[in-house]
C-alpha cells in the first residue's frame, strides 16, 4: 500500500462510520483529532495538508517551554469540548521540553440494544488500570 492509499482508506473509513448515519439513528458518535505543536516546530506542508485533509485534524501552536500551564489548559479545554464534558482533565502537567501532542477524542452516546436488567446490577468498586475508584 502506498502512503496515499492508506490515508484515503482511513478517510473513507471515518466517513463511513461518522457521516453515514441519518437523523433516525438512536446514537451519537463524534470523533475529533488535533495536533498541538510547540511554537518553534515547523511541520512540513505535505504533513500539515495530509493531517487536515485526510484526518480532519486541527493544528494548533503553543509555547510548551515558557507556558506549559496554558498549553495544559488549552488541551484540557479541547478534550472537554470534544467529549461533551465527559473528560474534563486529561492532563495535569506537561514537560516544558514537549514538542508535540497528538489528540484524538471519541464521544459515543447511545442505548443498549438489550439493556441491563436493573435487578441484576449493583454498585461495585470500579478499577481503572488496577487503581480502585469510587463505587459506580
């Protein structure tokens, strides 16, 4: 496969999944992509065009070295917006030597075809990568 055929195939896949639905569908599926690059990084024009054209990604510039806190806030705001508020705080900090952050967010909201029977469910401890969380 050539690079171009890979890009076109992925673009067709995204379009088939994200754009083929009609108004009667019972779910919401959104995907968003972005690249945040340090102010002093220059991306090749072909790379920028491929990112924007094939992956519908936005490209943002920021100053990781001198204003990492602002970059973290901008990234967290982007993620919060693209996930409809479901993920509010992706990053706590960034290393000032960061040159690029690649972002992808997927938001899905729908109903189970066969819902869980509420009589057979109960609050239980939720584990996230082996870390215990609150009961859900």
